[in-house]
C-alpha cells in the first residue's frame, strides 16, 4: 500500500526532507526527500573529496536508518532515551519514507524543539538539568552525530509539565569519509565532546539573541507553543 502524502501538509521541513504525521498512526512520523532537491544536487554542493562519494552516501533517510539500526544493536535500548525510534521504510507517493517515533508531550501535543523551549521559557533549572543528563548520556554512549542543532532536539514533557527527556530527531551519523565506528576510541570521544561543546555554545547564542530582542527565525519554531509570561523564566 502506498501512503498518500502529496496533499498533506508537512509539520516540519529540513534542508533535504519533509516530515509528515503518519496517516495511520499519530504517534509516528514519516520523512521523505524534498522533491525539489535531489541527491545529485546535494552531492554537487559538496567540495572535494566528498563530491566523489556515491549518491547513496548523501541519502539522509538511508543513513539515519542505518545509524539507528546500529544503535538498536549496540548499545541497545538505552540509546532510545535520547534518540527517536525507527520503524523502517514505507512507500509513499513522494517516494520511500522513513518511519520514526513522533515525539509528543503527555498532553498529546508534538514536543517543542529545544530552540523554541529556550525562546519561550528560558533556560530554566528543569531545562538545565535535562541538558546535563543528555550530555552525560551522549558522552557515555558515543552516539555519532553531525552538529547537535537546537532545532533537531525535542523537549518532551510529562503530565506535570516537567522535562522527561531530550530527543535527537535529526543529524545522526557522521559526514566523514571514515565511518565513526572505525575511529579510535579517543578520537570518537573527542568528536563527541566537540559536538556537546558546540551545542552548549548554541544555547548561549540563542539566549543572547533573545535578550537582545532579535527575531529567532522560523527554523525550529513551527511547533512552538508560547506559554504565558507567568511561566517564563530568565534565560
């Protein structure tokens, strides 16, 4: 059965993919490649020597599936504390779609991005603690990723409104020619530390932009739900 997505509105859009609520399961989403941006276009943007890699190395859905499948084998269930689950591929009228967990809060709403949470609620003690837990676990598990962008991390809340976990929904894998798993342990650890340090820097940059009264931009704000001013905290 081919899922019909052409007439549906994606709830999120990245540089290369569109993300839809799965038509048959509201707790899952399905990612498809943007029809206006081919793998050839993506490879053409890269410099030497990455532009010599096969087209398959530029397929985000394929790479995400392989990375999450590998995480399911090792380290196993613990990886999904901070990574969305993957349920394989389904055919759609927009091409092959990768089906993943759609992260929702206890109230049923799609969880906000970390960027949106920081913008509307500030860097609360609850959020700081969640970031610290995330960093410690990410460091222990050595999960391969590109830059940990704030709009690719969702803030999932429980029924009391407290943060239960931060979940990375995009940017997994490594853009390097040498696979992450083939690197020496010390180099893997150094790469993870650099990604975490860059994430902390982005948090500070976002808070500084908010303090200056600048516009946050639309990226990562699509599912934002601003709270009342009484619930906001200084950031």
